[in-house]
C-alpha cells in the first residue's frame, strides 16, 4: 500500500467531485404528453443536449423498432400558455397539430404527405394549449390566451 497519499479533511459538502450537475442532466431525456392514435404511440422528449428542444416522437404500438421523430428537425413543440405550458399537441387521423415554441402558433403536419408544417393560427401575441380535433365538425378546438397589450379605457 502506498503511504504517500495524504488525507485532507474538508467541511461537509465542499469536497471536489469529478461529477458535475451538468454531467447529471445533460443526457437525461424528459418524457411527457403520451398520446395514442391508430397504430402509434406518441410522446414529447425534452432533450437537454439539443438546448432543451421538445421533440415529438412516435413508435408503432407493440414494435421493437426504434422510435422516430415525427416533425422536421427545426420544430420545437412547446406551449407557453398559463406561463408554464400545457398540452402542446394532438393527433387526429394520423395528422399532427402542434404549438411551435418559437412563435406559439398552431401548425398542422401530415407525416405521410407534408414536407413542412403549415401554420393554422394567426401570428401575434397569442398562446395556445389543450388542442382537440372535432373530426365530425372539421374544426380544431383549443384554449387561446391573448397577450396583446390592452389600451386603457
């Protein structure tokens, strides 16, 4: 045994560690918002290694194949409604309706037909959440917050 190593006594919690808090969270993927539609299960993956981008992922039910990203890589699915967010996407008849984090608009995307998502909501200082598709009436229902400045009466 090597006797040249000296012990150093440090106050509780102040000892050096090769493991940082960044090491602990940098590879941790956050999962949320599961949704079923026909033969797929969908969910959101929060990816710290991609600057916190929220990615919509799907996998065939009862499949051992790897999950796949549904939207183009520039998409970041997240709602800022209620200040903390809310349900940020829904699926109906294999079509994805989602809120893009960058502009908080609602988009429509058919993974089998579209190359890019199509904006459905107007631009402006609005926030959306809790999307629901009414197939029978052919409409999208959601919560919309209006964050435009109101003028004094």
